[in-house]
C-alpha cells in the first residue's frame, strides 16, 4: 500500500498547550485538528521525521515497540510537561526501512535510544489525537537535501510494497530565526514572510530541488528549522505525484513560521 497522505506541520511548543502561552498558536492547533487525517485517510502507521532528532554519521530509524516520549525543553509552563503522548511503534516496518536503505548504499541503522521528541509529538498530538496509530520516528543528519531525498526515495519504495496505510508527517518551521525572536511585542517581519512565501510557492509547484537550491542569503536569514531536512525526506518518499495544498501560514514571536502543507496522493 503506498502512502495515503503526507503533511508538513509546525512543532512549536506553544502548540502543545496554547492556553499556557496566552492563546498563541491556537489558530494553528485548530487548523491541524480540522484536517482530521486519521478519520479521513485511515492510516494504520505514521512515519514522523523531526528536526530535533539529528544523528551524526547515519540516518536512524526507531525500531522499538513503544517510542519513549521526550520532554526536550526547559523553562516552559508546567502544563506542557503534563501532556502524555505514547503510541506504539512498529519494529518490523522499521527493520524493512533500514534494510532497504542499506540495499541502496544509504548509511542507516536502527535504534531504540531516542523516541518521540516534542518536534514530533507537538504535531502528532493534534494530527493523530489519542496516540492510537503506531508511530515510527526517523532522524535527520547534517547531510545535504539531496541525501535526505535519496533516503526518502528508499523509504517510499518500502511503503509501495507494504500492506499498511501510511501517513508521513514531517515537522518544523520554514522561518525559525531566534535572532529576531520577539516574545513580547511579536511584531511581524514582512521580509521574512515574503521569503517564506517564496519557499512555500516552490513547494506548491513541486519544485523540491529548487527549494534545496534556494537563495543562500535568504535561506540564512530564514534559518529554516533543521535545514528543512525532515521535509526533504518526506519529499523523496512521496515524489512529485502528490498534490500540495497550503492549509495555513501563521507567524508567531516575530520570526517563527507555522505553515501547514498537506500532500494528497494521485
């Protein structure tokens, strides 16, 4: 069964409990939940690639029965650390992904040492409420966008053969500039919004290689979270036959994008 859907979603900690942040992120939470992807697509597995899990020399796939929930943040309201999100994993699917990557000479291995960081579960909390669908977390590396897309292509070849209905979730923010962060005033950054729109437009045109080759000056100003590597893995897995849709594109704290994109199979 091939991929039944894909989504690029933000993972900012205020999405976990917007009420603890004065309501910040509430609109994005509403948009994520309104997708109702579990009911509409009926996935029985979710792959999630997050910018918070960066492995050094090779890609990693979590192969445990139950990925450990990680609270990889400090200094946030206590409500955020009280949320539980503990889905099952799928060791068999993880092993198939690792084997296919190795067949294609991609450096990849399995592990049980990580789990679900908030880069994953802050989005999954709303995309798959209740944690009923098993989740397989994927790491990124410091490698190039094309290396991540090649790994994604290997993943996609496995999904085309599996009996499972799989949803691919990649997370992060296109605009992710701590140097421009303004938690109090939260004034907009028009130049950043325009540059993010340029990136999103390329995604909507399925020009993923052009996203990888985006203007280095603008890329450096945007400081995309995880260099958008989770997205590039997903792009490789789904290819260019999936139809992109822009769901919403909010901004918080002056320079953090909350863009949501979905990708529908042909």
